[in-house]
C-alpha cells in the first residue's frame, strides 16, 4: 500500500522520546508518577516564577488585561501539569484513576466486533489513501462501511474499485443528505460492539484502530476515546507546518489534561471510537440536531461526545424525543456516567488547510460547532466534578474573551496612544506560544518544528479571535465542505 504521510520521518524524530518512555515504563507506578511530577515541576519552574511575580504585582496594577493574561498563563500551566503528571495512555497501561464501582460498566468481549465507518463526498483524489489505511488496520473482526453521500467527481468509481479489491461495504446515496445523516445510514447496518468513525481526508497507522479498541476493552468505564492526530500535508506550506505543531499540542496536552479526569470534551473526527451502548440511542438526535430553529449540519464531534458525557442528565429526554426510531426502540441502553478518554498511541494524520482562505473556513465551522455545543455540554459539565468543569468553562472563558481582548489591545489601545499596551499583549501571546512550543520540543527532541508554535498563537489571537462574533452571526448557515488546498 502506498500512502503519502509524514509518519516515517516523525517516528524517526521521536526515537529518543520513545527510549525515555520505555525507561520510565520499567519503573513501578508510584516511582514513575513521582518522577514525572518532579520533572514537570522543574520544566515549568521558570514560567511559574514569571507568573508568581505578576500575581504579586496584580493588586497594585489591577486591570482586566492583566487579570486575563495571568488567567490564561495559569490555565496553560495547569494543563501542562495535568498532561505530564496525571495522563496515562489507556491502551498502554491500566489507568491509575478509575471509578470506584467499575462493575457498573458492562465489559466488552475480549475481541469485540468493530464497525469502522466513513462518510465521503467529492474526495476523488484522497479517498483511496483513506480507505486503504482503514483496510490495512491490524484490528481483527472489523466491518468497514463507506457511505458515498452522492459524490459527483468520480469518488463513486474509486469506491467501487476498492469494494471489489478490499471487500469493504459501500453505500451510495441517491441524494446528498449531509455527513451526519450519511454516518447514521452506515450505523443502520453496523453490527459492531464498537463504532469507530474517521474522516475522508485521513490516513491511519495500522495499529491505531486496535489501540483505541484495546483501551475500551481494558477500561469498561470508557464510553469513547479519541486518537492522536497530526497533519498529513505538513510540508506543503508554513501554515500547514504551524497547524501540525498546534494539532500535537491540542491532543498531547489539551486532550491529555481532560483525559486525566475522564472527560475529554471532543472525541475528534479523524479517529473517534465509541462503545455501541454508549452512543447508539442518541444517533437520531445527533443527525436531526437543530440550533436556533435551523438544522445544524456540521458533523459536530463535540455534540456526539456530549451525548456520552451527559446522558445521565440529558439522555432520557433525548431518547423520549426519538422513541419511535429503530435506534431507540430496537434496544434501550441504560444511561451511565461514562468516561471519555484519549489514546496518544493511536496515530492518525489528516490533511490540513494549506492556504489562508480554506483555513478560515475551517475555523468558522469549528467555532460554530463550539457555540452550538456550549449550549448542550455547557449545561451539565459542572456536574462531572470540579476538574472537568474548570477545564471546560476555563476554555469557554478564553474563547469568549479572546475577541474582546483583541479589540482592546489591537484597536482601542493604538487609537488612544497606548501602543506599549499592544506590544505587551503581543509579547504575552508569544510567551504562551513559546511555552507550548517548548512542550513540543520536550516530546520531540531534535525536531525544530516547535518554532512554529508561537506563530500559531499569534495567528489565533490576532486573526482567529475575530471569527467568533462572525460565526455567531452566521451560525444558522452551514454546508459540508472539506477543502484544504
């Protein structure tokens, strides 16, 4: 199989990190955990000193920008601490922090049946690599279902050839129904104990699917897990390289921090594995999701994850609303307080936008999904405990405040002759980016790509912050488009 991916060079650069990980794995759990805490504290100490100095001066220089800066830096350090001291890969070892009553969660079979599902529309140049990587998985007992959502560019012909060669199941829809409805069509014929989704512009490592399934089998309390995603086309442009480093941080740090509490808020589309009994009853609600009186057509990975996280409080009402659906009437699974995890060792690569315009379109879609999900997951996340609540609502605060801070520092301050305030803001943004970049460098010794991370922070604060108000105003509009060129 020939698949274009930067996986080989990436794995080579990670060799020293793998050796260090192997050395840590030889230690007993208590010693390993203590050593990780000490090493993390030593690495974070310089930034902690900067934060302490600013906190001492805050009563004298109390202002909203200063408080915002300290809050953002504190949140960053907290996530780094959680990611490097509390996170364990559930596919590699048994988690240290588990529910007391694990017997409440029914175990999966030792070798569960897996349904690997994909929806595609007009991806003739990329779909073959994706489907071949799905078929190359070393996970046994896997059913592969690909739904062609009325493609018109030759995708259907490619899928027919792959169906005959690889034995995958292909459904061709007579009209376009949108990604969520297409995936639900796939679920209608899926017979797996585990339902796994990927995106049509992704390529998976051969062991990625097996690692996600292993995590679910070893930990019955996990209702869903996310894989670890990087950029497939990182060498195509500076913007793509910056996104590649950004993706690494969003998974390795942000998702790892959430996973330490079992409350990952978004099982991302490139590799999303769900227990059937944790999500099956809520698929009709997901497909027919409406927001502000209009259908919400985006795939909304966050929303599907929200049904797993919040079914103990929202599940019954959702099932009642769709009680006549075969997904509910066929088998009513009891609501449970599932945990949601992240499998760092399950590697997947996705095409990222290489030019500015497709990148902005993608970010608008993501912000619309964030807004919609805030009104669902935000209504119950506080019930999952102080740790998950602090991470979730802290992120919400950062996203909502970002355009306000950008307007104050980039527009108001220069207009009032306070250019120095603008400079301080930009320096703070770059400092935060450098902290994330150094975390990348610690995980990937010898990889110089960490230098692109401050650039991504700058882009996020100076450019992407303005997209939130625009996304809110246009949230009722939406089409399924995955262009990255």
